[in-house]
């Protein structure tokens, strides 16, 4: 497709060069939705599968309503607008609210029963399981997520698991959805010193790191943030390939592996929240990262930290 007619695209505060060799649209694999051998081939080649319209649109919108209700109750929404529109109060910023997915039957059903887990079961060709933790993001105007791979946040079990990112509503270029760096999963030469580090590990023999990691404050104690870069255009110049994204609709999802570099576009709207979730699926037969399972997963808190001698 021609990228000549695109609006200016922004990521992490940087305008992206949208010329055809640097930027493009995700390949839609919904044409192969029942051909799992073909999906596996595309996943190996591209590092992701973008399944447009694979899920039930109404079910996704219904799930959205449960989230905007939760966001309203959390005081994030501007009360002058219908909740479903997801209009935020000024200065909302990057709202990360995984608790909105707990005990939320609409979200649990959408993500963890029916069509989505069935997709992974067929894709892996065997029994699967998912993380109990669901990353729920409601991103207000401002910067999106900087470029990273997921492995540093969830690499203590298998490395063959997959992320599933899905939008709860239309996500235009202006509202800013996920983008992936084409071919980056094959650039182990550039990733090997980054991707196997664990954000929750610390050096037991370095007192400042021990203090940091065990201070008990949520979100603190990282000596390595897992970020690969703060500058998507510069990163692209290094890796080659194009930044790929799309305008997403309810019913779409994109899934990718632990080694694919991705980020998101900035939210350039005045007051609308971009609402999405990311969930993880893997073969049931493989080890799982225990930071993300259980009724109250430890995640990146003190309980998830692991000391080692450096
Ligand atoms: O939604 C975002 O901004 C980031 C999502 C992400 O990093 C992921 O799904 O792994
Ligand atoms: Fe990610």
C-alpha cells in the first residue's frame, strides 16, 4: 500500500518517517484464519499475526463497557460525557489498571474462553494455558509505550509464549495503537545482550541494588527497565525493517512472540483514552513464569524479585 496519504505518525514523542521503506501497514492474516499451517509459516516469517475481525465485535464492545464503567468508578473519566466514549479528565496520562480485569466476567470470557484460547490451541497444536495476569491499558493523551521485547518482563518460564494485544474500540492512528518492528525477531545479533535480561533480577552482592529491590515500593527496584530504546526512528535505522501498525477495530487482535520489538503510537487526541489489553498464552506442557500466575500474581513487586551474584 502507498504510505503517501498517511497523517503524521508519532511514537514516544518522535515523528516517524512514513516513506515506504521505513513504515507500513500490518499484514492482515484473517484470510488464512482456518489454515493453521499457513498461520504458523507467516508467524515464523513475520514474527506476528494480525487477525482482523477474528473476534465478535459486539462482545468486544460489551467488554469495553465494563472497562469504561470501571474507569468511571476509578475517577478517570470526564463525567460530562457518556462513559462508553472513554473521555478522560485532563492529565490522565498512562493509566495502567490491571485490576479492572479481575473478577470481570466480560473480559475473562473474551480473553480466556471461546474463540481466543481456541485459536492458540490450534496454533500450538496442543493444550494451552494462559497467564492469570492481564495487562489493561487506558492511555490518555501523550506518549505511548517505548520500544521493547516482552521477554525481559516474562522470561522465567518458556520463551515460546505469545502476547495477544487487542483494542476495545476503534483505534485510529491519532489515538495510537500497537506497532511492531518488521523482522526484528530475527535480529538476535542486535538483541542478544538485551533480551535475556530479567527486569526483576538484581545483584545480591551490590548493596544499593538489594536496597532498591527490597524497598517494597511497587514499581521500584528495577535496575533494568526492559526498555530497548526511547527513540523509535533511531532504533529503526539500526535494525532496518519498517515500523508496522494499523487502524484497529473491535474484533481485531495482533499476536506476537517474545523476541519481536514493538512499541505503540502516541495518543494525539485531546481527551480520549486508548483502551487495550495484552494477555499471554503458551503450551500447557512448558514451564510458566510464576510472576504472572495465581489469584494475586506477584508480578514486578518485591515478591517477584530474584537476587543473583553478579
Ligand atoms: O499497548 C501498549 O502500549 C503496549 C503493549 C505491549 O507492549 C504489549 O502488548 O506487549
Ligand atoms: Fe510489550
